[in-house]
C-alpha cells in the first residue's frame, strides 16, 4: 500500500497492527471476510492509500461474539473507543498521535452482506498473512453499489469510489453481476445506466480532487485527475454495450 504523505506513516502502522490482531484472533478470522479499499490495496489491485478497515460478517448470529472479541483487541492495543454504534458493528478508535496527524481509525463490519457475495483465501504480501476476503468480482460489484448508495445515505459524494471503479475497469477486473442485482433490485445494465447518469450530472474534477488529495501522491493525482471521469464514462458504456 502506498503512503502519499509521511505524516500518515503512523496511521498505516496502527491500521496494520489492528489488522494483524484481527487475523490472528480465532473468533474473528473464521467468520470475518476482508473487503474495501485497504483490502484492495493490500491485494495489489488498487494504487491508493486507504485509511479504514472493512469486513463482512455473513453469519450475523456471531455479532455479539465478534463485538466482544473486538473489545479485547482494542484493550490490548490501547485504543480508546471514541464512538461506536450499538446497532451496527462500527467503531471509531482513537490512538495517540502528534498534533495535526490522524489519530482515529474506523473499523466497520457489515452483518448484512449480499447473499451473492463470494469469498476466497488470499495471501497479503505486505503483512505476510492469509485472510479470507472478497473475490475480485465481488469487490468490484460492491464498489459499484457503494458509489451511489453512499450518496443516497449521506448526500455526499465519495470521489474515491469513482477513482476505484476507474482503476478496476481500466485493469480489466471482473464484476459479480449477481451482487449488483441482488443489492440494488435492478438489472445490471439498468444500474450501470444509473451510475453513468450520476457521473455525468454530479461528479466533477473538483469533487474527485477533494476526496483523493490525501490518498494519492500529488504527482499521480495531477497526472490522472482529468482522465478519471471521461475514461470511467467510456469504460462503463463499453461494459453496458457488452451486456
């Protein structure tokens, strides 16, 4: 995983420390499925920095067990729970950091993943550990769903979602279409049409830049920022024509 800014070095180390503890914990590694931006970056299929940890919990009956295991890890690592959801497995964890640097990490565990998600065992070279996580097709499908769901939930656009989609499609990653259809209750093509319309109407270079600025080296961002939107539109339209 790249590190765009030296001041984020501690955050990365803390995040990987938490990830190792999760993967070493028997109660967690057997039921959690790694996903999201950090997962994609550690798999080597995404070239940006990511600051959070995200997992699926397919068996929601283990929710209480997972929460208690997380508490034990937080205590071991000296994290302060800044905030948490009592309904969902979402935690905002504070750690000691220098003034002006990140000092909070989010851990989110989704206990209602799509029944169409597929998982596989993967070796994460950077930490030299195995995990179970999204297949590539499931990863791309969930990113497609998240690109609009985030806006519908918060009325905010996450530019990183569209950067990730651009990067995934540009590199020919597959799409688990069943996940898209199960999650959106729409046909795959109809949903892609909706993403295209959203991209054309609401996503600007300014929106992309604001979200991606802390996650990519300036040289990379300056080189790609004007390519992302038009190229993603072209890639999505190609995907529509093939289906």
